[in-house]
């Protein structure tokens, strides 16, 4: 399995430089983009509060997409926080640059799913630790994990990881399913705040999956579960507004 790759965004950079239509041509071009953007990321607010840095948004995309997919979500939230978007390790389509966390859109084999999710979590933990070691993020950095579809599956698994739990500000899981059985009992998650959103018209991750996620979050975390009438496998404007309200009310962070 390949390593995960991250794309940094500093709030002081112009977003347009990351969203040129011809920016993604190949893995080589993506690697060059990472090199260009992999400078130390620092929020303007850090200068006045170096001991308590702002949370860093960590974005995990869905099946068949890549690290250029979700940055628009971070921008639309208007939180003025730095973010990093992580590319999944499985290459699905070399021509389109489509990647995945798991080898099928819906992974129903629980044993295979749990194994793959654990392996992905280890890769993400390793990548984040490397960023700490090279000074791009602080040792006591807090994270806001936001995942869509398969990315939501993966962030759900991340919140069960002992190494990451002390560093989690909150988790946002959108239109995903569980990375383990519905009776899985996690430890250390009872005080983690989670926003779970999904569309009632989603024909990819259907309501039977979403309802199990809501139940598990309610039983194992401090969760806010929201469903959206008419929403398909997508993220709506109302959902973004609810996410922003949730993040800004979580613990001590304020806009």
C-alpha cells in the first residue's frame, strides 16, 4: 500500500493557486504541488496564543476522489483555520487521479473493513507525526477531522485510536458508514464530540447504514446526528451551516 499524501493550505495563501483546472495531471504534478505548499503552516491567531494553537482541519475525501475535493468545504465554513487535505492510499484510476480508502464504495465484509481502516489509521497517524517532527504542526496540535463518504468511515475509525484521542478537537462524519460492527465498543471516545450528517435521499450510502452510524455515535460519543430531507450523496448549504455552528460550539474554540 502506498503512503498517504497531504496537501497543505496556509490561510495567507490564495485559494486559487490550489484550484487551477489543469493543476492535477499526474502523480508527479501532485508531488510537485505538495513540495511547493509544504511550508510551515501557521494561523495568524497563533501569534497571540502560542500555547493554545487553533485546531487544524484534517480533510479525508470519498471514494474515487482525491485531496483536491474537500478544501472547498473548509473554505465554505469560513472558520479562518488552516487545513490539510489527505489523499487516500489506493489508486483507482491513474488517468482521473481517483483514490480510495477501501477497494469498493461500500465495504460490507466487516473483517476486511476493520483491517483496512486500521491500516489507514496507522498511515494517517504516521503522517501527522512526521509533520510534527518537521515542525509543520505543533506537538500539542488539536485536530478537527472532517470526512465525506469513505472519508467519514475513516474518521470514525480515527476517533477510536488511543494515540489520536487526546488531540481530537471534534469529528465531522458526513454520509458514511461504520468501519466496524454496530456492537463494537470503543474505549476513550465518550467525551469526543461528533457531528454526523447524511441525506435521506442518498442512494449510495443508504439510510440503513446511516441509522446504524447515528446509533453507534449516540452510544459511544457526544454526538449531534442530523438528517437532511432531499439530500443525496452530497453536502448541502444547510449542512455546512450546521457544521460551522457545531465546530464553533465544541469545547473552547470560537470564531
